C-alpha cells in the first residue's frame, strides 16, 4: 500500500514536470512572468524589456523551472522556442544594446551590468564556464570587446558574450536569396531557436513577422550543450537598453522541450502600432496632449488678442476719404498718443465730447484730440470736406486743425495743442491766474486779427459763428488763438450766406441772426463785441441770476450812459491798466454789439481802431440808437447758459447736430 502511494506521488511529480515543459504566450498578462529591472507588461499585453532611460536592463522569465535533462550528467533534451520581438530606436546613434533569449540557472542575473554586458554578466564573470548560461543575442551595437561582427547581428552565446557563432541579421527567402533585416527597425520579427538533442545542433532562424519560417536557418551551430545547461533551468529574456528613444518588446513566446514549439497565434498578438503610439514615447503620449492644448489655447488667445486689437483700433475709412491723405490720422496713433484716452490726459469735457492731450508717437508733436460722437453717416462727406477746408486755414491767431479720424459712431478731430488752455479759465470763477490788462489787450488784438483773416483774408469767407472766451485758446506765449470751428460756415466771397439753423451761444447771438437765421460777418462782429466786454469786464455776457445787470451789454451801456464806462471794468484788474485802451475796448465792444448790424464796424475797421490807426468815431453820435432790442429776447431766457443752449432747437443737418449740441 505504502509502495503504491509512493509510485503515485512520483508519477504525479513526473506528470507535473511534463506539463511544465511546454508553454505558449500569445501576448502577456501581468503576473505571468517574473520581471525585474526595467521590464514590465503593458496593458495591451506587450512585454516591454526596457525603455528609454539611460543604461538600464530588464529581465523576464517564465516563472517555473524547465527540466532539460534526465539526470545532472545526462545529455540535454531537444528544445524549441519561438518569439516575436520588435526593437525600436528613434535615434540610430543612441540605440540600446539588444535583447537575448536566455537559458539560465536562476530567474535573473544578480550582479550583472547593462550596456555591452546585456544585463547578463559583469566584467569578472563574463565567459566563466561555471555560469551555465545559454543565450541567443539579437544585438544592435557592435561591441569590439566581444568581437561583434557589426551592429545588427544575431549570435549564439555560451557562458559569455563572445558569440560562438554569429551572422548579420537577415533571412533566406524562398529560393535561397538572403535578405537583410534591421533589428532596430521597430518592425516585428519572429525568431526560432531549435536545439536538436541527438544531433547536438542549434539552429537560429529569423524572419519578418507573417513570413513563414525559412527552411534555411540563419545560424547553425553544432555544440554539445550538456556542460552548459543544467538539469533544471529557467528560460526568459534579458535586455539592455541604451539611451533615450530605444525600446525592446516581445509580443509573443512559445517554448517546448522534446518537441516543436507550438506556433504563435500571430493575429492574437498585441498590436505593434500601439507600441508606436502608446509605448515608444510615453513622454509624448502624456506630454503631447498638453503641448497641443497649450498651443491651441495660445493660438486662440492670440487670435482673440488680434481680433480685439483690430476691433479696438477699427476705423471707418471710405474711398472718398483717401483724397485727404495726410489729414487722416490712424486711430491707433491717436490711441497711443493719448495713452489710450486716459483720464489724466483729459483736457476738458463738453456736451460735444471730450478733449484729450496727446503726443503723436512718431513726430512727438503735441496735439489735442477731440472725440465727437455721432450716430449718422449722412452728410459726413460734406462735413469732413468742410472740416478739412477749415483745416487749411493758417494764421498765428487760429488754432490749426491737423486732421481727423473717423470710427463707427465717433469722429476724432486733431488740433495743435494749446498749453495754456482756454481764455475763460483766466476770467471767471475765481481764476487761479489773472491776466493783466496788457495781456488781455494783446489777446483781443490777436483774436481780432484772426477773425479778420477768416472774414477777408482767405479764399472763402469763413463765419466762425461761435466766438466767445471759452473758444479762445492761449498758446505758450499767451497769444489768443481762435479755436473750435465746429459751427463755422464757409461761403464764397461776393455771395450771400445761406440761411441755416440758428446755432451758437446765447448772449453772443446777434438779434438779426435769431430773426433771419443768417450767419454773416456782421453776426460774428456782434459776438466779437460781446467778447470784448467779456474780457474787459471779466464776467459772462448773461448773469445767471435775474438781476439789474444781468445782461452785460446793457450794463456796460448804462455805465457809459452815466459817463462812467470804466466802472464796468473787471475789478480784479485793480488800477493797473491803460485808461485809453480800456475805454476804447469797452466802447468798441458796445459798437460791435449794436443791435443794428449796419452800425457795427467791419473787422478791418475794428483792427484799425484797436491799433490806433484810425480814431474811433464818438459813441455819442450813435448813442441814441444803442437800444439793445435783443434784450426782449433774453427776458424769458434768464436761466443758466448751459440749459439755455439746449433751448435752441437741434438742427436737422447732421453737421450741425453733430457739433452744435451742448454749446
Ligand atoms: C557526474 O559527473 C561527475 C564528474 O563530471 C561525477 O563526479 C559524478 O559522479 C557523475 N554523476 C553521475 C550520477 O553519473
Ligand atoms: C559579478 O557577478 C557575479 C555573479 O553574480 C557576482 O558574484 C560578482 O560579485 C559580480 N562582480 C562584480 C564586480 O559586480
Ligand atoms: C545587407 O547588409 C550587408 C552588411 O550590413 C551589406 O553589405 C549588404 O549589401 C546588404 N544587402 C542588402 C541586399 O541590402
Ligand atoms: C555530450 O557531453 C556529455 C557530457 O559532457 C557526454 O556524456 C555526451 O556523450 C556528449 N555527447 C556527444 C555527442 O558528444
């Protein structure tokens, strides 16, 4: 009974060994092989024996020992194995060393080195007959130390790395023609290693995948393996990777002792394309989506930036405007000049829009930019034409219009920059700086000279229509300059002015202008008269509160009537003034703002009086007629000037509505 059990146990043991003599892996699963070093099995079943990182090695062994002999001193059984591999190197010069099919006494090579030692030996034990290592190397680097024939060869290694026999990688196709194979091509190829135990012959055959096993082996070596292979051995692979971009894979593996290794099911092997995509460059697979994402978002950002910038600096430019050439400014330049229309650059705000100070980027000229909003495009052409005709006016007492720019809903007018701002700031509302009489007199003469130029000195008659202290600007030398031609009208010399909608500022409007709607040189003279009184008396033409002296002209007239015209002067002037000049200016102011246009002097005469070229006629001779009939008109308009401006109907002309609003 005991004997029977013993036999059964030993029989079972023999059976167990017999089962272990054959296996096949059509792709690998995690945990099936014993791995170390850089070796790992990928999710899709590839055995990866090393990847990229510098000098590294990897080992993979079938977990169980294989019995190769009947007894320790017996001869080695026949065995056969086949596997499919793929080696890759992105850079030919940085390739790894290769992959070796091994039969070894242990599941690993403790103390071994990578690179030329292929992860199997080190400098002390390489070639040692006690190693008991059999290998078939697929070597991709030529190591002269081990007499390699080239950098793309197959060799049979016995206990060392100096191959017992080797050959350049390739195969004998049908008809016996030899074809080279490149081991690091990244293409899958199949290897067969067969040992015939009776003939003591090792055959190694190589072929591209899907090519049937060639009849002629690549390598054939007669060798008694009995002294090398022990009774029980482990089979597997060793690999040594080189540098970045190399990788070694085994796709499938079949092995058998005493028989022909079962054929691999090639169609079931993991796909190599996935090597390229997923495995060969983990850096790229992880990095690439981020890089692509980054590039795309940067692209989107820059497109958004460019589009926003384009919209930000968008202008309206029509064909007809090209004729104006240099008068047309680029919005971008104006934007830069005014530092993006910053509040710090704001010079003033009115109902018409804002005025900003700026410095042109290239020429460094100081400018003032007026932004006028407009909705309609109608009449724009005529308006721009007119603006630019006015832009051609050149006189030292006129603020030059340098050009314009047009955007959607916005017109920008570019003027010379006047560092000292508008005159009204020096006259009313507790000014910080008060102009003395001689400065005021100079401004008056300057403005008179500028207005004469508009009326008589240019190719067309220009009616300014809005002469008042706030439209007189002071340059660096405190010279008065006539600015803001927003309401100006042009007509040819010798023709009659057209009727227009009444526009201007209340208090400066001649009575007949309000009646007939015609703006003439004479209506400008009227406003100039009011301006003279304004400068001399230092107050607005119409006082806000209803008082006896609400209307400046009436008040000055009453002073004159009492024979004390100088009492009307600005008290801030003190006693420092030239009496004759002041009297002349006050009287001239009354004369110019006479209700009868025929009684007003021309600007030529005004200038002659101011210069003292011609004595001014005595006011008394016309005094009886100084009835300021427009007074009636003011009675029901005694309200703040700003709201009075709005009392005027907005004109239907775009041009007027554009620029008269808020005045
Ligand atoms: C095996 O060979 C060794 C010498 O190589 C010898 O010492 C030993 O006795 C032999 N064993 C058997 C079972 O033949
Ligand atoms: C070489 O390998 C052998 C065997 O694993 C080991 O005993 C020895 O220490 C190693 N030598 C060196 C220098 O690493
Ligand atoms: C095969 O490779 C060898 C050496 O690498 C070379 O001499 C030979 O020309 C090659 N043959 C073909 C057909 O490419
Ligand atoms: C192979 O070697 C073993 C032991 O070294 C020996 O017993 C056997 O006869 C040899 N076979 C041949 C064919 O030389």
